[in-house]
C-alpha cells in the first residue's frame, strides 16, 4: 500500500515531537486545580477507551501518539479558556455605547476575534484528523465501531453538535 510509508513518517514525526514534550509533562504542572481535575477526567476517558479497544501490541505506538495529541489539545483548550473569557467580556460591551463608527469598529474587532478563534480551531482539528486517521487505520472493524461510538459520545458531551459561544460572545452552530 502506498500510504504505509507516509503513515510511518507521520508516526515517527509525532513520536519525536511527543518525546520533546515528555519532560515538561512529567513535572508537576503549575495549572489551577480545575484544569488539573479536568485533565484527570480526560485521562480517565482515554484509559477507559483504551481498555474497551483491547489494543494489540502493534497498535500501541499509534495509540500513544493519538492519545498524547488528544491530551495536548485538551490542555491547550483548558489553559486558554481564562484568556478567552476575559477577551470575550471586553468584546461584548453594550452595542449602544459610542458613536456609529466606534460601534462599527467594535463589530469589526469581534469578527476578527471570531475569525482568529475559528482559525485556531481549524488548525487543531486538521492536526487531530491526521493523528486520528493514522490511529483509526490501525484498528480492526470491531475497534472502529467502539472508537466511532466513543467519538460520537464525546462530540455530544462537549458541545460539538450543540450551540456554543465563541470569543465574541455570540452563539453559533457547529
């Protein structure tokens, strides 16, 4: 199969990247307790999924890369949440305040913030898709069913199929 060398290169590159992160991840992280608690929840969900998948030895490397990437994204999102909330508060001042050009400038600022937010999410999703595809291709049919159900439950649980608020404070559909 032509894709095998590409998969191996992706796995090797991701593995090298994760090895660089290992020392930082091994130390006590200076994050608030709520972030640490949420990361424990993420780890418990990953451990549960790993047990349900009943991985074969040849699948462990792909699992390690996928699960580490999933944890990294969760940590990024949790640590960036406070800054996002502060920015959102600043961008959602009452629209009636100020002159028309000032209100228009705030609307432009909100749209730019929303665009930047969406670009960041797009980049994370594209990277996650690559990792997930490499891992998913290593699974058998039964494991794929389990993984698909897990992913569907996580999407529903964490709002990827529901309305949510972006950095401008407005609601949007996914």
